[in-house]
């Protein structure tokens, strides 16, 4: 498995596969081809169907800058990867360069005809069973396995936590409307200002507000961390920020818990998927919830079996979750979905602690396989194409959102 740096990427939203990936592809194309006068870009599959809402064309345009260009959305041509992009470069009228590339999830890219840029495996073991056996045999915790595999990761993770917490605070301080046709009002600050009557309500309210804050930052192109993707970037920061505010845990404990969450995310990325276009929202928000549940179990110093149980329960109860963003914007249902998943991290953790330290009935490796198989069975309509589910309500949703917004 790759470094956690490849999982927790710091960058601008709103989408790792539809914004960060295409941006990187365009930059790579320009790096390889100097002095172009004109560039033609064609987006296929999910990039064509939801690229407008995800601001894919805007980010490509920004990279191309002064170079004349045309960006087309081809929703008819069948392609082998759901996030396919063609680029052609011209000097004068002569085509001098072309490239087909894929945005393969979490901001990573592959270029056709070239071996996938395989980053060195920094984690030799790649299943939970292998890693947990190794840790048990060597009396190690999961985060110590991360330390062993990439001893230099800690400074990077400090920056990750900082960017996550800054995004919570920026999001809580902003009001107004998110970019795009849906005209969704920001709600993080509104939720945060509520005065709940019980401690339990306050905990729920804060967890929801923190997740809204980061997801709203993501939806408006703010700086966030893919955890494991942009669309699901609100879950882990909500959990981390909430734990930090409790003043009960040291910085080191937060870092160690994030390492374990990263290990879970890496296993999901390697053995299943973290891409909504490949396996639906269960792969994005479901994976984030699984990572968050493991994070809470780690910071509470639970044994490996309990951490595995927490991560498994969180993912199990997202199985089948479709990706159906209305008009392709990473807003409805994405933002509230992050918030609900943040709360569910604690539910999954709590449930796991009722049967402490027994091997899971369903292992974490098994749930990874089941999530991937379920994702492959999902109709294309439910894999980031805005062709099914909530996305089919687009006109009604816009009307209803306007009513809600006016009432606020
Ligand atoms: S529905 Fe889920 S997977 Fe799809 S764009 Fe929104 S957050 Fe990402």
C-alpha cells in the first residue's frame, strides 16, 4: 500500500476525482507539451455527466489560463473508465500532442499507454488480517505499524490536522450561499448557534455543525483534506475537531488515532474503492465513516478487534449507498450525508464496545470485498452520473431548496 500522503491529500474542493484529478491531468499535459496555441479537452462518463456541477471545466480552464481552449462534455461515447479525459494540443492548426487519461479517485491519475505511476509500496502488508496478526505477534498497536512503515509521516499528519481544523473554523464563520445553481444556503453556523437543552443534543449539534462547515468549504472550492475524498471530507475533521475541543487528548494521541484511521482508509482504497464513480457513495462517505469509527476506537485505546469491529460496523451500515448528487454539485445530498456519517462514527464505535475484544463476526477484509462487489452491482445511474436517485428530483429540489432558504 502507498503512503498516507496519497490518501490524505491537501487541496481545493469540491471533488477529488472531478476537480483534483482533472487539474493534475491538465497540468501534466502542459508539462509535457510546451508552447501550445490551442487545447481541446473532451470529458467522458461521469466527468461529462456531472463535471459542470463539480466545476471540472472551471478548474481545467484555470490551468489552461491564456491558452485558447475548448472543453466538451461527451455523454454518449462509452468509455472503459468512468472518469476519462482526452486532451489534444495544437500549434497553429497542426495537432501536435494528444493524451487520454483517467482520474482514478482520491485525486490520483493514470495516463493511457503508460504504466500506472505505481508509487513505492510503503506498507508491505495489504489486508487487515495480515496487519492485525503482525501487530498482535509483535505487541504493537495499529498506529505503531504506520510508524514502522513510514516513520517520517508525522509532520505531514500534523499539517493534515491543521488544515482540517482550519476548515472547520472557516466554515463555521461563514454565512451566505454556496456556488452553483442550487443556491444552497450555508448552514454550519446556523446549526452551531443553536442552544440545545441537553449535553447529548449539544454533542450531536456540534458534530453536525463541524461536518457541515468542512463540507461547505469543500463545496465552495476551499482548502480541505481528502479523507478519503473531497466529497467525504467533512467526516474525519468533524470527529477530530470534536475530540480536540474536549481537551482530553494530547496532540500525539490525535495524531496516532489519525494514523489508524489512515490505515483503514488505505485498506479500503487498496482492496475495495474510495471512488463514488466506481462504487457509489458507500465507497466515499461509507469509507470515511469506517475510518472515523476506527479513529475513535484508537484514541480510546481499544484493542485491535474492537477497532476492526467499529470500522466494519460503520461500513456495513453504509452498504448500497448510492452516489446521486443533484445537478452534479457536491452539495445535495453530500453535505448532510457527511454530517450524519460523522455522528454515525460514534454510534458504530459505541456498538463495537458492547462486545469488546472478540473477533468480528464479519471481518474488515470481508466487508471491503462486499462493499466493492455491491458497488459493482450498482447501476451506472448510482455511480456519480447524476442519473438516478435524488438527482432525478432536480427541478423539484431546486424549488424546495428555495422555499427553505427563504424561510430561513
Ligand atoms: S453522493 Fe457521496 S459519492 Fe456522490 S458526490 Fe456526493 S459525497 Fe461524493
